[in-house]
């Protein structure tokens, strides 16, 4: 009987064999944008890639224009989990068409939305109020805190671009002639506090807000229609321009947020690319996760783990069964 000896080096190599999907994935960098939903998305993807696909993931700081430029020109980072594309739409199309970048799932399935909102308890009690102009017929339902004889429209925080557009829409609607005043909130905290007080006191509230956000996870709000579609030409001409003299009625644009990948990464890590082209959630879901994070003052990673533990029926649809089992076992 012959005995075959395995060389020591070869034996060592056998002992360190890794799954093919891990070898393909390798080291991965994910950009974490500065807003909360994007931070949770980056941490969520990190857990899925590391625990489910065997990747080695590093999260790096990200911001809209610098991250796009770096991915497009330098091929780093590998992934931007939640990238709002409106500001780079034409450049992104070029990058995708020339093969430098790959567009994954529209992670915010509803889009990122802005508008004027009222509490759902007001909308339920007054089914005739479905548009902004409907609401402006009832200043008594949305009393200003300092002068309840007038209705209040709460503006976007100071120095944000939405402060300009909300001011112009207030003017276009001639809301001051309908018994309303525009309330400058000064900061996101002051805007949030005005909503919290309205719900605590069960009084009406009307004003600007956006999604996805923690506030809309905490408080059930209804977004009102402006009765017209978004007119980009008018938006650029006047709605978004400070001091515009004669603004016209318009609607806020819907900002679209996708997952972006560099071509080299997408090409070498096909299973992960398939996941990133599938994974998405709606605003109601991510609002609830953001609300939990805010109430408990938890990190993005903790919020991602909360998502994994509480929305298993959703996220397990995005990955193969064996990957889902690995991730669940790690929690």
C-alpha cells in the first residue's frame, strides 16, 4: 500500500480555503452618507455582506458630490448604499452607459418626498381636506401658537433650500390673504418640537416636512396634494429662487435614491451585486426604524440590527436562504 504525503504548504492552503463568494467579494468599502437613513443602510449592508457573504467591509465617510466623483473617477469606495441621484442624474447616466458605475436597487422605493403635511387625526376628522388649498380654507383648524386667531404654516428650517421653496409656495397660494401666517422655525429641532406639541395637545398642524425621517415614524401624518405636478422649469425659474416676485403654484420634486456600485466591484462579486439590485424598503418601514433609533439614541449599526431582528419577513426575501440563515445566526 502506498502512502501519499501532502506537502506542508499545500496542506496549509487547504486549511485556509474560503468560500468562493467570499473570495470574490474580498475587501469592500461602503460610503456612509451624512443623513440617518443612509447611515442605517450602510450599516445594514455591512452586516449582510460580512455575515452572509463573507466579505470584509469598511465603512467610510461619504457625501453626495465627493462620493460620486471618487467612485466615478477613482473607483472607490465600492458601494454607496443610499445615493440621492437628482443632483447628478446626467453624469450618472453617462457613468452607467460607459461602464464605470452600476446602478443597483432604488433603495427608497417611494422616493424621498417633501411636501406640506397635516396630522392624520385631522385628515380623518375632515375628509374634505386632501389638498393644500383645502387646508387653507380652514385657518381655525391650524391655529398659530402665538396668535390662535390666525392659521399657521410652519416653514422649513433656516438656511435650508426648502425654506426658499416653502416661502415661495406660501406666496403663490396667497395664504396670508386666507388667514395664515408663515412661521419660521429656525432649526430642525424647533420644527420637530412644533409637531410634537400639536400631537400632545391634539390640535391641527400644517407645514413643511420630508420623508424618510424619524418624526414621520413617531407621528402619523398625511401629505397634502398641491393639485399640480412638479414643473421643473418653474422650479428652477422661481420656486427655488429666493425673493422671486411672482411664484406660481408648484409641487416639490421627488428625490430618487439608488444604490451605486463601481463596475470592478459589481463584476467580481456577482452574488452581492444581485442582492444590491434587489434590496429596497418603503418610507413607512424606514421611518419606523428611524423613530426607534431616535427614541433610544442608538447607533446606525444598532438600528440595522433592530431592522434585521424585527423585519425578518422583509429582508429575507432579498437574499438566498443560506445567506439569510448565516445572518440570522450572527444576531
